[in-house]
DNA sequence: CGACCGATCGTCT
DNA sequence: GACGATCGGTCGA
């Protein structure tokens, strides 16, 4: 299931809430690898009201509130009762940028619009209300326009903000497009 | 540029 | 009652 996180790079996330389409290409993900993964909310088979969605068959959204203010958007990828998920950490905005700016309370387009999981979800209008919702609905879905990144452009690193996960904190489960300015972390190529 | 810190609340113990 | 799968502002160099 971990490899699916890399396969999602280049795919499109589309939402059409309130009739307004917004779309972004996935440029950074993290895999959360089932009940064996100490960084996952489902570690050890934990099943709570919040994490129950992770045990759904793949193809639904798992959205939860982080630090009391950020809604983090994941794609559930396992079979029923096998809680795998992929966190969407960054998007490259393609459509509906005006609407994204409005949701992010910004006036100028810059790379921070969809950089980082909290920002990406907010720009797309995704919140905890959508947790459990199908990603094949008319309001929220994944799409593939045939675009792919060259394999050379992709790298894997340890995940962000999971230091508590002991040895699993070091696993290379974060996948990103090298040199893409929307990827989170230190801004690398912001000058022109 | 890097380091630090405050915001803010649902969830689980 | 403690603690985040974060973000953005501020401070000092």
C-alpha cells in the first residue's frame, strides 16, 4: 500500500462544493501503513469514532482536525478493515484559484496557497465534515489526466511531524516531486 | 535565513 | 487534562 502513495503523485484532486470547481495536482504525499505503523492513527488496530473511516474500503476521504485548527485530508486506500491511508501534503493549484485564494484568506497567489497538508485541504474546501465521503462523488473526486512525473523527479524521505513514532519515524514514507515549489518544507526555488 | 512560539479544540485516557 | 500527521508571524543575526 505504501507504493500507492507514490503512484498518487501527478494525479488530480477535484472538488465542486457550492458548484465551484477547484482542482490541484498532487505533488507530495505520505503513506500511513496499516496497524503496524506507529505513526498511524490506526496503529495497533485502534478503532475509535474518529478512525473508523480508515477501516472503510478504499476510495473514501479520511479528514481529521489537527492542532485544533487544521483539517488534514487523507485518501483511504486499503480493503475493508485494513486501515491504510495516504495523506495529501501538497498540491499544485490548476483550477479555481480565485476560490482557493478566498478560502485561504489570501489576495495574492504564491506557493503557500496549497503548500502543506493543512493549506492544501483548506484551499480545496475539504474539512472534517467530508470524512467518510466517497472520492467518486460528483462533489469530490480523484482524476487522472494522463500526466506523469518522470521517475527521476521523485524522491522519498521520512515523514514530517511523526517523531513520536520511534523507529517508524525514520521510514521513507513521504513522497514528493523534487524541486516543485509547492512541496512543503524549506522553500528551495522561490526566486526567479 | 533559522529558531521559536502562540493559536485552538476534538479526541482519547 | 494532555496532546497533536500544522501554520504563520516574529525575533535575532
